[in-house]
C-alpha cells in the first residue's frame, strides 16, 4: 500500500514541497554482483505522485541518507518507473536530486543505469511532457550528467556542490583541488549558464511553483482573444495558403491594413537605422519581462540572449475600462496581474547593440526545441545588428550555431511569431525570425548586412547603403518578408501582449499541417514583392 513520505525532516525544504505526495512502494534492492562486503543494495531513490506546489506531478526523490544518494541498478529501475508513470498519467516529472553519483559498489552494473535514465527521459520528452530538476547538496557525477544538467527547467540550491566530478575526485585525479567557491557550486553553475536559477533553500518552493505553472499543462490550444476578423485565403486545394509571388506582398499589405497597423513614419533608410539604434524604445529584455511577468528563465552562458517560459500577460479589456485601482484589467482579473496562455519567449538580443555568440544561439535552439516538444507557441523578440563575428566566435563555431538555430526555429512544430523590435542584421537576426508571422515595430529594420558592412563591400556611402537596402518596415511588408507593422499603441506593454496573444490565437486555430506547410512555402520560395 502506498504511504506518505516520512523521511524528510522539518529542516529540509523538501518536507513542505512533498507534504501531499504519495510515496510508491520501494523496488527490490540491487544484487551484490561484485561481492562487496556488507553491501546495502537498497535504492536511494523513491518516487511518488501528488500535487507539488499545487500542480499534479510525478516526483523522483534522492535520499542522501541511503548510501549518499548514490545511483545504481535499483535506482535506475525506480526512476524508469517514475518516468513511465509520468507518461501514462500525462504529468510533469520533477527530480529532486541529492546524489554523489553512480554507486561504485556495483561497478559497471550501476554505471549502465545512466543509460536507462537517458532512455526513460527520452520517453518523457517524446510524450511532450516537461522534466523539472532541482539539484541539491550534492549533485555530482552521473546524476548531474543525466538529470540535473539536462532537465527542461533546471534549478540548483545555493550552497550545494554541483558538478561533473566532485571536488575531492578532481583533487585526486588532477592533483589540484578546484578553486573554492569559483567552481563546482550552484552559484558557479548558474554563472556558467548550466542551470536556470540558483536559489536559497527557502526559495525552492517558489521557483517550483512558477516553473510548474509555466510548463505543466501542454498548451495545445490557446484560448481565443477574439475571433479572426478576416476571411481565410484559400489555394486550389481549399486550404488556407501562404501567398506566393507578387500576390503575397499584396496580401501582406492588406493584412497589415486590416490589423490597424497604419503607416510607419516617413523616413529614409538611414533615418530608420538611426531610429532603431538611438530612438526612444524598450529593450527586448524589458519586453520579454513584460510579456512573461510570472515566467521562469532559461539561462545560458551568453547573457546577450535570454529566454523565458510561462504565461503571457493577460489581454487588456475594452478601451476605457479600468479596474478600481486605475490599472487596465487583464484576462478577467483586476489590475495588471491577469495572465494568458503559456508560451516560450526569446530576446535576441537583450539590449540594443547586443551581438549574440555561439552560446546565445544554442539557447535559442534549446528554447525553440522546448516549445516544439511541449506544444507551446514560440515568440522571438529580435534586436541585434548581427551575430558576434570576432576570432573567439569564429573558433566557437558561430556559423554552425546560427545555422542550427535557424533550422530549429523553421522546424518548430508549434505556432511561431517574431517581433522585430529594433535592429535586424543579417543571418544572425534571421535565425530568430523565420517564423509563421513576422511583425515589425515602427522603429525597426532588417537588412542583409549592416549599412557599414554594405558600404565597405560596395564602396558606397553608409547613407546610400541604408537608403537603397529596402530595410524599412513598409519596404519589408511590400517585399513579402514581414506580415505587418505594429502601431505605436501595440508597442506598449498591454498592447503588445494583446497583439501577440491575438496572432498566436489565430495561428493556433489553423490546422497544424496547413500552418507548417504555409511556413515552409514562405521560407522555401523567393520573396514575391517589389519596391
């Protein structure tokens, strides 16, 4: 019979988190294959089901009191059972890790448990379910390799030892201990972008609450902000179709007009570039925070790129309606706290002028892959003059990473939307905006190469390079690259959240096969418009 866990102590943060989790019966212990004297084959891992911070989940828990939480044959079986229960019940899998790594008393019989973990987690991933991991004191060896460092959302507890080889092992193997505090800690793992958050023990429950709210329910269908207000265009087969050749640009202009985008400011190309670089507007990182006010971050070592998963900010109420405290109401809730559907957002780059490096594009790959697997829409906010292009980036494989990111965005199974916030330079920007829908802010541009680079290549002035590049929002709609231009109202926090939700709702209402066929048609054929 299942019983409630009684192993967590009142001083352990896990006690409150696991209070309502029902523990499943323990699996049989592992055999003593190596004849280790006095070997205790009891599993250190137990699992159960129940609400974790209000969200039903399957939880795998490492008990450090049993052989230092070491992981062997029996533990691998228990973890596989937990993963199977998550798949069967369509529930998120939560791993609370405290382990020194593989159980050495079992030799390779314990080591192959890591492969079982990888296969079990692959089944969770294939089912479109999230895996959330908290790495506590300590998390090292195989459990860091297969569980802590590879979960969809990753947290480490401040003060914990976190790393591949424990500090004592490092000293034994290399003859020199790692620098105290600078390596093999939760804080160091976060600084290196290996975990998404490093929090105090008392804050783990709060992080878990936000993380599980962000990804617990696969968002296959978005609630409609409003019914589509335009008839569908059809091709010869009767499907809603991507428009090819000149008609695509005409249709894009018509869509922009129907969306109330209005004309962009009458500027020359160079004026548009200056407006994007120096004008009064929000940074993409600030916009990301506004769109996902209660989300959790996906973190990488390149801090010029940020990603966040969670609920979009709520849709504002009808014009003129305000809550009692004077703030616009959202999503049927008072004030600015209303929340909408779940999505994954990426800011590339966080601040204007940011040039992402290889690790920044790897974070985009991770975010787009997560969105695709969990059925969450992907929203990219693009504001970069181009990718990093120095020797370090070149040696780090920047070209291949941009290509991998572009392929992941193009192949994302979920609805995708990009908003060009400011600058959109070359392939470094295109990797994040080859999406179902591309919207331009009034102070944005996209170009094949920076005006300075173009001027150098073509031996013309920078101003001439910009003025003849067809880089303005209106130019990009005419060419068929962009689908609309935001109004100044749309660029504000409530307006943009409403516009993003509206577009994602319309995309989600389409048949997914048709939507993906349209995306492929748009990006696999040449642009049909002219200036």
